[in-house]
C-alpha cells in the first residue's frame, strides 16, 4: 500500500510573490500569497512531474478549520490544503469573496 503522506521539511522561495518561506514539513503553500506549486502526487512525495503553479481559487470551512482550494494553472489539478495560523487571512477573505 502506498504511503499517503511524507513529511518533507524544505525551505523555498515562492515563485509567485518571491517571499522566502521556512518549511515545517507540513508547509505546502506560501503563507503570504497562499500560492502553491504542483510537485506532489500525494502530500510530500515530490512525484508530480507537472511543476505548475497552484493558484488559491476558493476557500471553504471544514469544522473549525478553513481549507484553501488550489488549482494548477498548467494542468488543472485541484487539491485542498489547510489554512494555518501564520497564513494571510486577508488573502483568504479575498478568494472567499470571489465565490
């Protein structure tokens, strides 16, 4: 059975806004602009060949948490990611208003 999550601790520079991001092993998007990158088939595995930028297109509330829905600008793949306390709430509100 394939592992569904691999904790990969990596720092990165956001390809959308240029912010330097310190990864925790659970970091999969820029906390400033909320953009991500399509690098995983399963979280943390770095097996996706696409490499496209993942735009935060929607948000939804799940229990006490907010979820960010990212859509790959290159291939259209979508994935939900948890909004974290260090993430920019103003950007989350902006994408929520687009609905």
